[in-house]
């Protein structure tokens, strides 16, 4: 992982970027999905310049795998800037019922103008963007209540854009699904490592054992108790003289991943270690933390802004979406 920037940019991704820019004029808002475990690394830096001032809802997906305290800090950071954000988990459906109310709050002025012009039946058109394997198609299918979007969870594999109509309980949405797109190269190797750790870059593009050792080092520094508890390790300080790779091998030894002659099966150890992290078997872990964001309780909350509107939605147990059927 040392040396030159990581090069990773299948040719179709340049085409996807152009397509997103062209299709942007067709939609009222954008939903950007991020991996709640790595919000910085899973946010394509080109997206901001492409989207411009288009209203955007940032969704921290896979929140059940991430540290909930850290996720709340990320959301608070966006709301502090009067942005719109929420935590969801497409695999469980958590937070999905809040999406339509949030979008209608975001677009309240535009929706009012539609009503004044007699545009009854106008659906909210939303583009869904995100890097490969972040859960865009699963999000659309969960929101639509049916398998309408073509899911392709192999990072680096694309498909055409597609419109998906959501007409469940009067939600009145048209979602534009887009292929996942990464950026030409990762100048910061940490971003490339994080994407490989979480599976956004398919296994095999980067050395599996090196990536697993990087993860081992992150966990020994950030979540030592969870690491020790999962793999029966002693106090983490006991292994202070070990490199991250040596600690990974110790995990393999304790799990009994041995080859003939007693040698540790490093490849199997790395594969299982990464799989268990991705499945949250080690614990709910976030690899990126907004250190410059104060605790949510300390953040000034201005008057009627994005923060207040989302809080009102999230405080309601019974979210009413019927008011969107005429949009």
C-alpha cells in the first residue's frame, strides 16, 4: 500500500460521470448514499462539483454495521451546515420510512409552486448516486417495496441508468438509479485501503493480506477491546511489539487456521478477518471519525432549518406519507 497513488478507474466510469451530469437536469433532488463506516472514503469527491446546488440528501447506509455514536456525529456535522442527512440500513429497512417525508421537506418550496400551478400528480424525481457496492439498488428496491432496480454488488461492474417508480401508499417518487462510480485514482492511500477493507474495491485488486493487516492495525488502535474479545486475545498492550501483520497471524493461530507442518494459513486468516469485519462480527465499527465535530449535544441548533425538520420527522413514530400523493 506504499508508494504511488492507487490507480482504479474502469473505462465505463468516465462514461457514468458524464451521464450523471447530463441526467441531473431531469431531477428535483439527489440522494447520495455513503457507507456509514467510511463516509469520507465512500464519498466521491467529484460528485460535489457535478451536483452543484442541486438539493441533496446524504444517507449513511449500512448504519447497523457502524458505530452508532460516530454516525450521529457525522449526521450532526452535515446538519450543522444546514444540510440534510439521515442514517439508514437498506438490508434491514431501518430508516427507509423517513425518506419521503425528508424529501418533501427539502423540496417544500418547489412543491408549493407545483400546487400553485395546478401540477397535480407531479412526482418528485430523485437521482440516486454512490460508489459501487454502497447499496443504491437495494435502497431503491426497499423504498419501492419490490425488486425493481437491478442490483450488481460486484465493485467495478456497471449497468445502465434506470427509472424506478415508487407508488406505494401515495409516496409519489420517480427514482433514477445510476451505476456506481469511483474516481480515477486515490491520492490518499488510506481511502483506497478503506474501500478495499469494506469491499467497495473487489478482493483481488489489492493484496488481501496487506489490506487485512491494515484493518488489524486500525482496530488495535481504535477498537482494541472489540478485537481482543472476538479473537480471545489478551490485553492489547501485550502485543505492542508485534507488527500489524504479526498480530493478524496471531489471530489466525488462535482460530486454528494452520497448514500442514503448523504454518499459519495467512490467506485464509486474512479472508476470514475481512469477512467478519464486513459482517460486524467484530462489532459495530467506524473507521472514519469527524474529530472536528463536537458532541451532538453541544452543537448550536438554529431555528427552523434542516436539522429541526429532520428531528421532527425522526421523533414521529407514525410517519405520514399520504400528503405526497399529489406531487
